[in-house]
C-alpha cells in the first residue's frame, strides 16, 4: 500500500504522489447549492390540478409554482404562446 500525505489548510486538500491514485474527500454539512426552501424543506409546487404532461411554471399572481392543465407539453409545442 502506498502512503499518501494530505495537507489541509482552510478547506484546501493537496495530494502529492507520483502514481495515479483515486482519492475520496468527504466533508460534513450540506453538499451542493441549496435551492428555495418551502414548508416541507424543498420547493413547494401546487399540483392539485396536475394532468398528464403538466409542466411546472411560476404563477406570479398566486406567488407559487404550479403544475396544471394550463401549461403542458402539448400547449408548448402545438400552438403555444411563446
């Protein structure tokens, strides 16, 4: 087994080794970009009137994201308003 020296300074990890090696680094806490948080921990989508092919869109009047029969794959590609 090859010995690997790892230096950590202010969340920077440097690996110095002569041969190609797979190195896995894990950190605590949330990973990635955090999106808008709704009441259940994610983005809240009103899907009470969803139909097959619904597309999620933002409705400014109600200030919510919706998935309903107003905007579907069919309305976007078959005579939709762009």
